[in-house]
């Protein structure tokens, strides 16, 4: 998929939380990227329900991935103690894990790069684990980056390894004198690992070396920072200032006011997952009486605070997705094969894929409903909807019956309607681009007739793209298709 990045932010934007700088690290301006989370919990296992996502398996899917996505978020790729998904890492400089060996990882990254798709690393620097409570394996990142041996003095002062009843029986650092411990934690504690003291300059040097090494040696393009509630935002901003990734997103799951404060603490040097909007999606679609009014730009949301450009929107991820059933989004006993659930999930994906921010599609959703999601991505690209797109909520969109909005893209406008009571009349100056009924979903999308031509639009079919009467068509193998892959007779 070709990439489009138009314009740079050349002015200071005032928001309710302060002054946003003209340039920010890890926050592409007016970004048209769409991201795929290319894993789910335990999907390194061969019998995973929606397909194994080990590096070698994703490589087989790399063409389909890069034809539709600009960014791909990988799971933690470092060696983790006892294996598993990787969020309790053992040795960062060892990139052999349950997801596959380092050689397969580098081949996959190269395959995606050949198609212009960027790769996002899952960065876990809040905590560390080893074979026992507090004895760490050294990290050796090589020449130019250095070797690091974290010790007891690099662990936050009141970590459970020093104080808990359980630790008393087996932790070699239980009861260590306070003078030999780190400073107090600047965030929340993770009880399963040792929380690291990011006020310590040695820990900072370790983290800076790691993120630089991931970009420059491992060839990642950006970062997804794990559990950023575990340390003060200023340190995330510091590490991004050092590495200067193309893209960064922080996992900080709280209300919009707290997330806004976190963004300010980072110096606006990252994007954030839009958890408040994810919870709104839950409320809008989970109940039997859907409340579409939850999808408006209310003041309690990041969009309402003027921070939509910093958001990564999503329907589900590896943590919110029910690990025993199918999905948290649509209900505790939901099943992706259920047509009612399919309707809800596709409406939610239609919403995030037509909205500002950077939308992140969840791998099981893409594997189950790929045709519909790829078509939604194509419409987004056609209109040039981007991270800073302006939205106008439909005046007639009530709190219960349906949701409607007009979204302004770089190349044209889109009208999105969700719900069983959505309008059916084609708006003047628009044409029908996508009818969700073709996929068993209650959404309709219209694109303005004056949408501008651009060669870099991605569509489900590869081939020569051309515009006629304000609409995008694809010439492939002697046949002509519309934007969602229907052959034109």
C-alpha cells in the first residue's frame, strides 16, 4: 500500500490542556495511516482460533497486510522468561521469542517494508522479570548502544520484592536497605514484575539505548508503549526525543481528562489509544437498545477536547478481547460467527475507519471480516480521511435511533450513517460508496462527487486506478471494478 502524508503542522494549536508544539515526535501530521494489530492473546500457538501469528505465518500474509495497512503493530519480540506473549520480558537484546526466531522477524519486517508498510514494536520498559525475584539478565545491544546490567538499586523503592510476605521466603532482595533501592514509583505498580525506577539515569540510558537499537538495528519504525500508567509521562517523551520514531502510541487506559494530562506530560511526543471512545463503542452497541448518541463528539471525550489528532482508535485489542470466549466488545458470550455480533463489530469498524485519529484494526476482526474491512479502508483512502479530519455530526442523529456524520478528508467528504433507522436517501452531491447490508451490517457510506483523483489510493484489487465522473475505478486483468471490488459491466 502506498503511503500518503500530506502537510505539516505549521502553527501552534491551543487546547484545553495547554499549548501543543508545532512539531511532535511520533505524531505524523494529518496522518492517513491505518494500523493492524497483528496478534491477539496466545496467537503464537499453532491452533489459535483466528490463525497463528508467528513471524513465519505473518510473512505468508505480508502481501495482503501491506496492500491494506500502513502500520503493523507486532507483539513484544524479546525473549520472555517462561515464554508466552512477551509482556514479562527476560532479555531485551535477545529477539528470539515464542513468536519465532530473530531471523524470521527480520525477514518479516523486510517483507513489509518492501510494500511500504511500517512496523511498530511493542515496548515494555515499565517492568522486568527474571528467573527469580530480582536478579536480571544483562542486555548487550552491541557497539554504539552498550551493555546494561540492571540491579536491585534500579527497582522502585516499595516493589513487592522488598516487602511482600511471599517474597520473604524466596526473594534474595527481600528487606534490602532502602538506601540500596531505587526511588519511589512515579506511576502504578505491576505486581507480577519488578517495577523499574525511571528517575534513575542508568535506567534511562538503558531505555534510550533499547529504543534506538530497535529502530536502527532491528529496523522497526515506531513504538507502542506498554503500561504507561506505570511511570511518569515525561520519561516516555524523553525516550521518543532520543529515538525519534516515525510513530508512537501510549497505552494509558483512563478517562479523557487523565489521558489529556498524560499527553501533556509527554510533551505531546506520542499518540494515545482512545480508551474513552472504545468504551463509548461498547455502550453504543452492546445493549439491546443501542444508544448511537454515545458516538457524538462529547466534551468528555478526547475529540471533544480537541485532541483527536493524538488518538489511535480501536474496537478491541489483545487485552479487551475475551481470552476464553471471543470478544469483550460485543458481550461476554459473543461469537464472531454470530450474525448479530458481526453487525455490531462491522458498524464499530466502520465508525473508527471513517473518523479522525489513526484507526487500529484488530487481527481476529480482519481475519473474519476482511472483505468488508478492506473495503472500508479503501473508502477512507479514497476520501483521504486523516488523523486531523474535521467532523460534523448530523443534526438529525438522535441519541437512540442512528448516528450520522460528515467527515472531511484531503480529497473529498464522506457521510457515514450507522444503525437500523439510518437515512436511506442518497445525499445531494454524493454517491453510494459502500452499503453495509452487503456484509450483513447496518451502515451506509457516501462519498462526495468531487473527490479528487490520486494514484496512491489503496483498494481491494491491485491494478491501474483511474477516476471517471468523480468516482474511483480499478482496471485489473482486462476488467473494471469499483472501489469495493464489484465488477462493472
